[in-house]
């Protein structure tokens, strides 16, 4: 009888060579896949801002003005929140969120409406965000609030200031109390920032509950190091910004142009350095509100920003601070280049 030929399998060396070749191919392909994913995230993020920009214009056409970022009352030197709902919560019907909007009661405080505040609004979340999650607890809805990645431009530094007889707001495209019209943008709507990216769960420092009224307003910080020279409240690393899309306060749904995009605003506590947002006072407490709330993103090299004409551009982190601050004012009369 003839013996059957022996079947020859892979030797150990051959198997290791094949594994090495596969590992090399994966190593070569992985950066390309990551670049494609990053480009897709950036494009989806840009589309989110375009939808928000279109919604803002539809709101303005319907209501003869932009939505205020919270409504407040001034009475004998005190500021109290009347209707603190954010500007982006007011445009829900124009981003295909009519059903959610109908469940909102704008005449009462949002904190009593977890059925609304706990909802995730996909248009307000960048796909690159690593903290796409809710915060707080509610016995019915689980989370009480949900985060966001797009904030409205509230100006260069001062947000809401108590003066002798009235309140004054900042120089941005949006403000608490006020509802701006196209004629208020003397710099041109194509030259004025409307919204920009922010990172959720950024650590917040500053007198968030202070009742200090500044006799002389603090100078606008020139560098992040200047933040440490301002009067700060007790630091608490669990206090964050941009975790409540319903809230009209600057550290929730606003940003300022104190620092250029993605600037690291370092604050050291307990030997740990945090990249922070700074807020002095809040709009609903007695006290002037000044804020360095920085536009940040997970995109390499810059942030997506929506201009008030509805266009979206990618603003590089290397933009000069002078140009960035000029883009943030609605009527400053500055001449600038955006990159």
C-alpha cells in the first residue's frame, strides 16, 4: 500500500513572519484611519454649527431679534434671574426639536424641569467629545442635565455689569437680557463670531457665588498667568463648565474671547495643573460678571466657529489674540484677518 503524503503546515518562523507583516500593515493603516475619522468628526461638527446658525437666523426672522442668553431683572443694585433659559434652548424648534421645545415652560425655572434638562440634543454635541454624558441625578430621568459643545459669543470680558442705575451687557453677539438685531452688528455679521466650540466638563474656577461688586472692574487678562492674580473663590475641581445646555450663564452656554482658541489656561491646585475657565460672579447673583471662558475643541489645530452670517470656518489656534478679540465684538470697528 502506498503511504499518503504528509501535509506540511506553517512552521513557527513562518507564522511569526506573517504576524509581523500584518502588524506592520496595521501600523501603516492606523494613522490613515485615524485621520479619516478625525476629518469626519470635524465635518459633522461643522454641520452641527451650520444647523445652529440657520436656526438662529430663522429665530431672528420670526422674533425680530436673536434670542437672549437668559433674562434677568435689575432692582436697586441686585440682579435676579427671571427666565434663565439659554439662547440655544430657545432655537430648538428650528433644529427639528419642536417636540422637546413644546415640553418646556419658559416662564418657570429650568431646574424644575428635568424632563427637558436631562435630554441629549445631538446637534449640540461634537462627535469628537470624550465626555458625551449627563450630570447630576434625578429619580425619574437618571441625569438631571446634559452637556454641550457649542456656545454663544458673549464678548471679550465683561458679561453683565451692575452700574448705578441699570445693567450693562458685553460686546459680543449675544447677551443676557438683550435681543440683538442685524443692525446692531455694525462690524458686519460675516465678521462677528456667533458660536464656537467648547469642551464639556472643563474645570471652573472663580467666584461663582460671590456677591462682590467691583469698584474698579478688573483689567482683561493679557495672559493665562494673569488669572491667578485675580480674586478667586475656593477651588473645587468638581465644578465644571458646559454641562447644562439649558442654562444661560456664561460658564454653561457661553464663551468669551479673552484668550485665543485652545489656549491652556493653567491653574495649579494641590500640585495638579488644570486647564480652566474663570468666572467672577454669576449673572443671577449680586455682582458684576467677568469671564475668561475659552473656546476649545478636540480637533487638531483649531476650532470650528460659526459667524453671524451663518457661515462656518475653522479658526486656527495660532490666530493672533488681537484678531480673535476683534472677531468677538459686534460693533468694535476693528480690521483683522481670521488666520
